[in-house]
C-alpha cells in the first residue's frame, strides 16, 4: 500500500473534532505534505505553538495536543 503522506504520521489518527482555526492549520499542513512543500516544517512549528494555547481553556485536551504533535510534528 502506497503511503499517502511524506511527513504526516498517518498511523496516528485524529478522531476528535478540532476548533476551526486549528483545523485550518492541519489542512494547510496536509496540503504542504501532499505537494512536498518544505513550508511544511515552518507550518508544523506554527501548529505546535498555536495549538498549545488552546489547552488551558480546554478547547483541546493535553492528550489531543500531544496526538496532534505526534501526527504532524513527529512527536
């Protein structure tokens, strides 16, 4: 079976709803990956920094944040 992504860890599934702003960043990361755009790595750092701010107000849990990082930022 051919891998869909080059950098996204497709073995980690995001099985929970994301706030719209985070979902938009995830969509951008997947687009960068599919087009093999090295902007992926900058966008990955942005996702990690941005998503971490959603944990204290419980928009996402710490576990969900870690899952996002595992899938998109290599843990």
